[in-house]
C-alpha cells in the first residue's frame, strides 16, 4: 500500500531511519519524511525532483515546519516540493500555471512533437481539455476514452467520392492514451484505487493490443505500388520501399539532412527522440540526391506540390488509391512498406542489431517481431550447405 504522508497518525508510526520515507507526488517529484527520535509525528521534510538533463535527482531539505499544526505540515511541504520540481524541470524558470488538462498537455508536448500531434487531434478539441486538473475525475477520462475508441479512422476515398472508414485499432488507442497518461502524470498524482479520483484507471492500456504486422508485400508488389502511385507521392512511396524508416521520420527529413558527398542520412525526428546517421546504398542515395536538388537545407526533402512536407493525412489517400489500382490488399499502408523492408533485411541475414539501428528501434523489438524469420533464414542457409 502506498505511503500517505498527509496522515498524521501514519507519519507517527514510521520507523526512525536515515533514509527518508518517500511519497510519490507525480512523475519525477517526491516528498520525503524523516521521523524524529522524539516521536509524536515530528520530523524533517525533504523534497526530491528528477533532472532529466543531468540524469539524476536533486534533493532539498525543507525543515520540520515546527510552527504548523500536524495536518498543515503536509500541505506546506507538498507545495514546496512541487515548486522545486518545477524549477528543476524548467532549468530554474517557473513555468506558466497549469490549471486544465489542456495546459498539462501543452506543457508535456513542448519537446515532444509526436505527442503534440496526438493532442491536437484528440484532446484540444474535446470537452476533456477544459476540465480543471484539480477537479479531474475518472468519469471525465473514461468518457474521453469512449469517444476516442468510437472515432473511426479514415482509410481512403474512392473515385466516386465515397469515404471509407475502419474501426480504430486497439493498439492505436493504446498509443493515444499513453501520451495523455504521461502528460497528466507529470502534474497529477494517481488517485486512490477504485475511487472517482483514480483518473489513471480509465487510461489503463488494453492488454494484448499490439498485434504483429503480418501483411508483407514482395518486392514486385512494391514496384507495382510505386508505378500506380501518382507523380506527387511516388518519390515518397519509393523511399518507403527502399528504407526501413517510420513514415513520419521520413516525412520530417529536410534537404540538409542528406549529405550527397558521403551518401549519409541524418534522421532526427523519430520515435526514439535521438538523432542517428546511416549510410545509404546506391539506389537510395540516388533517389535522395534527386529530391535534394535545388532545395534549401531547411526545405522538406520529400516535398508536396504545395511546398509542404508529407504527413499522415496526406500520404494515406494516395497509398490507398495506388494499392487499389495495383490489386494489392486493402490493408496496405505506409507502415506495411516499413514492415516489408525490415522483413527483407532479416531474411537476407543482416544482423538484427544492425537492422534495429537503421530502422530506429530496439534489437529486442526486432527479435520479438522478426526473430522467427532470422531462424528460418539460418535453417535455409544450413540446408544449402548439405551435401
């Protein structure tokens, strides 16, 4: 059971020890209490806040608040601990007051572009955005989750203009909930389990939702897809077929990210948040050389006719139309191309760690989703050695 330092009786029963008894107020923010040998619920309060830049905690003694009544000490100490956390997290500058769910999301999204995009689509325009943090209840979050799960996903637009939707995938719901859960956890401690204050319970991940992507397009199918893609989107789609990158990471590339002299590509905006540099083969380098020609370094490497970069809402319709015209499965998406390219690399015998580094994921994830293919390739290779 979690420690509750707001209860005077519970503090009085704590064991006297050098290490403070810690209570988590929110992610990266803790309040500690070191009982006095004199007993009676007296002791010293300590604040602890995590500094992400330094990779360590900053600790500060708050004193014993001896002039306050027992039930007032916690409130005073909690406020000072939260103030310390704000100072540490913002590099010494107090951030703007966070009053609503929208405020919490905007603060969290300042350095997280992917989260910002999800909040823009599913939070800021929702009734949840205006709910006061102090008054947030499980029912508010539960109702938001129900609205999210019921929101269909646009798949494609047919020639006659009919819009096609599909039900939102459970794995997508989990990803959308994860960023909101993380944003709220930065400013709000979990509520008591089973109570209306337990906002976090409505954001629990759906178990077994992350199914393996099984749709694979052979190289000939991918060539046909590129052929059927309109001229505007064809270079972007071809690049997806050549490089095992996330579509969003590819779309975020600028002309300055590609070094034509060394055929090296720097991938900055990706899920991992850490830039990485990869060496490109001849076909990929030639494609990117053509795309970077006569562009300023800050211009999108893959530019649409309106001068903007590609995004999820602009690439999925041409890919769906090309898949339809090429006679490919209706589930074909931009991620299908990433999965197919990674599959080819694994089957070709490339080390899983190398594939993970190129594609921007962990070796563990590659092993989990593609390890069986590596085993099959090894068996095939051994078979070819048989006399």
